[in-house]
C-alpha cells in the first residue's frame, strides 16, 4: 500500500472510531430515561419510595404532593417524580433506577389548601433519613439490587395557623 492510501485509510479509521466513541457515551435514549451520561463502572440500584403523611395528631392527610428531587454532578437539581398521598395519607412511588452516588430529597407540600384539614407547612427529608430495606440482591457487579425506602412524615400547620391556635 502506498503512503497516500495508508494515510487516507488511517484518517478514515480514526474518524469512524472517534464517532463510535461519542455515540457509545450518549444516554439520552436509554431505558430509564436519565438525561446524564452513564459511565462504565457506575454503581446503580433500584429504589421504591413509600410512607405515610400525617398531621401532628397522627391523622392521615390526603392530597399532599411528594416530589422526589435528584442531584448529580451535572445538574444542581432535577425533579424525578411526583406522587400524591391517598385518603389514608399513604404515598408510594414506582421503582426508579438510580446511580448509587445520587443524593435524593423528597419534598412534601400541601397543594389543596384548607381542603384536607388545614394548610400545612412544606417540609423535606433526605433519602438517607428514610428506613431502607433491601428487597432484591444485586448481580455481584455494578448493580446493587432493589431497595424500599420508607418514611412517616408529620406535617405542622403553616405559621398563620399556629398563631390562630395560640
């Protein structure tokens, strides 16, 4: 092969290999819908969030919006999911696949006002404050398994309601 054809062939191979490398790093259309790159060797696990929201007297509160917020190295915060408490004050999410290093917060907000027993102050907890139970073992590699995270939340009245009670 003469020198000109060798250089052309080397250039073509370099471009093809480079293009394949960029395509392999794209996760915008992956199965779990994440919009950040998944790198080889990133530990993952599946999590389901559940619990009960009550007032200070232990009465269940219906209609409280629970928002799961994620943080990673590329975004300051990102809403992962929202779910609402039922008539028994219970909430339960679907199972979400997450990188283990991602920090999560769940925010609880009263979105219906006086409808379900008064207005309640918004509060939040980190997922590390939740009781975590392993449901399924991992594969022994990067997949850590499936976990349930549970919390019982007591909401306080908003400041205006507290003043009226006193």
